[in-house]
């Protein structure tokens, strides 16, 4: 009897171990099945580590940006388009880690838990993905940057749809330069600067400082500030871009007066400025849907008034990510709710049926957003001129991001306040000088494209 009991116990133990193994294997398959199926060793998808078979990638207008034909990956029929959308579409080797080919490789392969990649093996192509990107607008933005590297991003602030995402330098995937990895003109070519870049913002950061001032200085609109070309902080000097004399808060924004905003920053103090910045997403890991963004950083000095003043005007140790700042502009334009810029329009049957619900990335007090909108509108009407942005009813802020050992970056952040053109734009043209030059002109060019093709 005892022997039978012992044998039964051993049998039960073996069954338990077997069931545990089955459960573990099933769990591993659920968790890692997609990674296993999409491993570069899978010859149904890859050849020598390069994607050959996958679903088609379309732009928002149905233009093919990448597809598989006869066991090869084929890209858009225009070299200019291929360069303009390179970083958003991605390369077939996955070197551009935030490209659609890499981030959404499981979707493109058509993998699911029940059939694996059966459909891909059968047909040679997986699931298609339609991007929100307008490839024609991307081309317009790329060409408007001219000889300068940098990034241009545009989104619909009512839906969060990311319509333009351009990063330079770029290259043509159909004609890869022999010196791509050795020529310094291609430095950073595999980095998507829209989501993985980080820049000194220059005066567009005065938008964040203005948010803090509106919410913490009750009489900010009745104040005046004296600008004599530089502001003595007590432990140093903040230099202005002009001599503006006596200015109001709105005039200080219009003139982008460093003296006034340094004084405001010092009065607010490092703690309040940091709290406002962090409420808008600084110093946090953010995602534009599935796309990870490099952290925007704002850590103003609490010990040096001079460094605090410079931080509040977008210099010192202040850095911004372009897509994150696009969401901040989105919040201002959209009454306080800034959606996460979303690259994907449609991905499989579920999104075709239900769509992609927008996700909020940045929130702002609606009253503060309304005041910022008025200030940014006055920048155009009272400073830049409507003729710089014809028919756009533009709101915006230029920035000239000074660098220690190179020409300044030209920066612009803004949006059209037309109901039929709800678009935000951020442009960073590297080493291109004043923000009112290349960056503002590029922003106008790409929004004019949408106006013409509305």
C-alpha cells in the first residue's frame, strides 16, 4: 500500500512539473512569441538581417512609402520623398530604432498568437500600416530647410495626428552613399531628431516662463520692465538682443526681451519655474503613443541668479525635445489639452474599425492657454507681421538658440488659429542663425503647403 502511495505521489509530482512547464512555455510564448517570430534569423522576414517581406506602409493619402515585391523591400518612387520620410518609415536593417520598420515590425509581419506569421509565409506580405504623415508636406518641409540640418514636426492639434516628421541629414535608401558612415556631413544620420533629438531651445522657452508668470504673478500684465541691453542680476549679467526701453509683459514677449524675462525668472525662483516646466512634461519620460521621446530637461540653478535668468530664457542647461514641445504648443492651441503626436493612422482591422483614440501628453490650465494664445498671436500682429505668414492667422514664437562654439540654431514654434487649419509646427534649423529667418520661413512654407492642399 505504501509503495502504491509513493508511486502515485511521484506520478502527481511529474504531472505537476509537466503542467508547470506547459504553463511556463505558454506564458513565454505569449510574452516573447512576437520577438521570436520577428527575430532577424527568421528567413521568412529577413535576408542577411535586412527586412525583405513585410506589410505595406502608406502615407495618409494612400501613397506607398514601402512595400515588398518579389522578396525585396521597395520604397517610394520619388527620391525626394524617400529622403523626407526616411526616419519615420525607417530602414530595413533597424538601425533607425524609432522608424516604423523597427517599432512596428510585429504588426508589419502580420504576427498573431494563433497563426504566427502564417499569412506572411503564404502571401509574402504582412499587415499594412497607414501613417498620418503627408509625404508631400514632409517633402516641402525637408526642402524648406535647404542646406541646414535639423527637424520639422507638424500635428493636427484637434486630433493629435502627426502630419510631418522630418529629420536631417538624411539619405536615399535606394542610393546609399558609400561614405555614409565616414563623411561628417552625415553625422547623426541614423537619429530621428524629431523624437530622439534634444536642443537648446532659445527664446521659445519664454513660453514656459510666461506660463509660470501668468499663474504666479497676479499683476504680471500691469508690470513694466526696463531694458537697457543687459540685466544686472547681482552675481552677473544677462545680455539682451536689443535695447527695448520700458516694456510691458506683452511687449517683452513680442520683443523677446531677455532682460525682462530674466527679471521675471529670478522673481519666480528656480522651484516655481521647475514645477511649471515639470507640469508640462519636462524631466519626464514621455511617449508619443508607442514612440519614446528623449527627456526635455529643465533644472534651473537655485544658487546663481545669472544662470537662473539664462535658464528662463532658454539657455544655460535648458534642453527640449521637438515633439514634446509640439505637444506644448498643441495644448495652447487646443484650450489646454495637448495630444500626443501620433504617427499611426491605421494598423490592422481594429484601428480600421475603431480608429486611434488620442492620448493627452501635456495639460495646461485652460485660462492660461487662452492668455498664451493671445500673447503668441500678438507676436505675429505686433512684431513679425502678418505678411510673414500669409492667410494663416498665425500664433508663434521665434528662438535663437546660442551655442558656445557654433552658429546659433534657428527655432520656431507656433500654430495656425484658423478653424479649418488646426496645425501646430515646431522647426529647428541647426546653425542657421536667427529664429525669424530659416525656422520661421520653413514653418510658413510647410503650413502653406497644407493651406494649398486643404
